[in-house]
């Protein structure tokens, strides 16, 4: 009997002691509440997502956008009517990897003619009274220069070119010399017509030549080196509308 009372007394004392300890240290217990600014991480952070899809992103970029590293050159003030030769200078500099001198092209590779824009250059490109030339003559000059540089690349009159062929050329790392109008004005055909190698070429007012060096299909633009304006972007549909009207005049490389 005495032992049972003693055991019960020990239990009562232990319970009282535990209760006292819990009450005495209650102020030391910290309850952690969720922060209002905390956002559970349920997916990889943006940096990881971009990294994991990098290959797919590059593929999409390659299909929709391409730009060749060709520095723009302006024709003014030295060559007010020499847009074709400035465009050729840009392309040859890109192909050869060397700085091409436009004056050497004029002095050593072109033939000045009064009104033949197929077999020569109409007028003096160093004056405002000059005229210009069309793809057959620029292709001829380009090939003579490239041969002198011992290059295997050749130029050809690609008049009649399509927009897909322009895109394909850029994708192959080759720019396209294209004929259009100054500041994309509406072209006006003239009566000066020449037939050569089964093609018919007709001169037009505001004749102009530039370099197509890239494209961005998401923005629907060609990226151009314009001898009058420098590097510009222009709507592909509007560009091709002018090009179609004048015969899709072009020089390509291969």
C-alpha cells in the first residue's frame, strides 16, 4: 500500500514539473508564418528554361532571321550616280575579305558609254550627270575583278529572281545585288530598251542598286545596305512589288 502511494506521488510531481517547464519556455518558441512574397518553385527558373531550349531557339532564329556581316558604304559625295559600283564594292569587299577601292573599279573595270546600260556604264558615276548600268555589266565587272583576285566565286545576271531565291542566297552566306528605285519611289519605265542574251531590259526613272544582306521573316523585312541611306530595313512585300515591276533585276554569286 505504501509503495503504491509513493509511486502515485512521484507521477504527480513529474507531471507538475513538465507543465512548469513548458509554460516557462513558451516565449522561446517561434512560429514561422509563410511570407506574402514567397512563391513556391514549381518549375525551373527562367535562366534554366532558356538554356534548356537554346538549341530549339537557335533553329527558329536560323529559319526566320539571317544577317551577313557586310559594312555599308555611302555613295555621296564622291559617286553621286555610282550606286551600282558602291554596291559592287561592298559585295566584293565581303567576298574577298579585303577593302576594295571603288576608284580602281571605275578606272580599271568599267566602260563608260553614252546610252548602253547593258554593256557599259552610262555616263560618269563621279558626276551627277551619270546614269547607271544593269546586271549584265555589273556581273561582268565582278567576274573580272574576282578572277584577278584568284577567287573561285563567280557572279551572274540573276534577273527574274524570286524572293525565295534571295532568301536561299542569304542562307548560303551570299549577298544579292538588287535593283530598285531611290528611296523606294514608284518606278516609271522609259523607252530605252535593250535586248541581250534572250532577256529584255528597260531603263526606268530613279534607277537604283543596293545590297540585300539579310532578312527577318518575323518582321517581314529585308535588311539592306543602301548606298544612299546606309543599313535599312524594308518590307519584303513592298520591295518585291517594285522589283517585279522592273523585271527583278539582280546579280547573285555562287
